[in-house]
C-alpha cells in the first residue's frame, strides 16, 4: 500500500466588532477564484443585516479585518 496524501483548503475570515472583539469563521473548501469584490460584498451584507454579533459583549459587526486562504497537506505514511 502506498502513502496517502490529501490536501484541504480553508478560508479564514476574521471579523472585527465595534466593541473591539474579534471572531474568526472558517469555511471549508472555498472557491479558488474569490476576489476582493466578493469579500467587500460579503462585508456590506454582514453589516447591513448584522448577521453576527460579538460573543463577549454582544457588539455589532464592524468590518472584516483579514481573509486568508489556508491549504493543509497531510501525508499518511505506509510502513508496511
């Protein structure tokens, strides 16, 4: 049996709230062609609809602080 290599991708979106709180949402298997305009549209939607609140003091959503696309490669070794 051969070694098994798998790669996964996540999009980590760090949001900033008006009370100074931050929260990071992780989305699995994001599209590879996400643009800055897509993130700006998401931020506008989140702000207009206040879809998430800060978990410390219940602050309202302020803005998206950072967005990172993270790839992770795992290798399962076969020692037989």
